[in-house]
């Protein structure tokens, strides 16, 4: 069926986007290295929860408003960039002056919240959907439901990949422990998040 072929093509495109390193990947790595697999998976869960946000935007047509309004787009972009910089700064501060045996290691609320907000405050995700989704949607009243389905496929692939990243990074974190190398890696992840925030802030829309 044509729909099946379109769905497979979309899944391939979504997989390529998923495997491209970005803020989501860096955030999961940072939390998993320091807080273990549960913290990394919590961050991945927050990112996956972003599906609800983008599915709602697609269903009610708000995604087009976000892209069409330079003011709204720039406000979201600035908020997202500053939030990434804030998280990255916290990671760098933690690498420079680590806390002894953090009691919050098992606390999952902060990683989940950071994952959700990092994903929701990235307007480039909405622009990707606006540019790519119409090529895979049928004309007619079924289009919003199909859009939600395709966004769900993307987020399902993302959840699987980020879960793998979380578990792998947690294993590396256990090996490195509280070594100086671990602190350097944590600092580099924080710097990467700040750099991604700066790129988001200064990048122009295509």
C-alpha cells in the first residue's frame, strides 16, 4: 500500500534525524553519566513526553502559527537557548565543584522536567515537522490524525534510541566513577549544551 510505503519512508527519515546528535542526546548523556541509568531514562522519558506537545500543536494547527509568527518563534527560540545554557552551566559547575555522594542521585523529577522543556522549547522540531510532514500526509480530514501518528513514530524511535544512550552512558559512568576524566567529560557535555544553545539562538530560519 502507498500508505505503508510512505510510513516506512517517514520512519527512515525520522531515524536519521533521531541519530543526529543534538540537545536531547547531550542531556541524556549528561544525566546518565552522573545519575545513572534511571536519571538518563528519566531525561529520555521527559523528551518522549514532548510528543504530547507537538501532537497537540499539529492537531490544532498551532504549529503553523509558531512558524508563521517571527515574534513567537523568536521568543520560544530565546527561551530554549537560555534554558540549554543554564543546564550546561550547571553541569560545568558540578564538574568543577562536585558534590560529595549526591543524595539526589535517585531523584528523577529534574531530569524528566529538563528533558521535556528542552524538547518543547526547541522550535526547530516544529519547523522540521512543518517542512517534512506534508509530504507524507493525505489530503482531507484524516490529515491531523495521520500527522499525530507520524510524530508518534518519530518519538517512539527517539525513545528507543535515547534509552540505549542512557543505559550505555550509565555503564561508562560506573566505570569512570568520580575520576578526573569523568569530571572532564561532564564539563564537555555541559559546554556542548551551551554551544547548542548558542547555535539555536543565532541560527536563522531557512
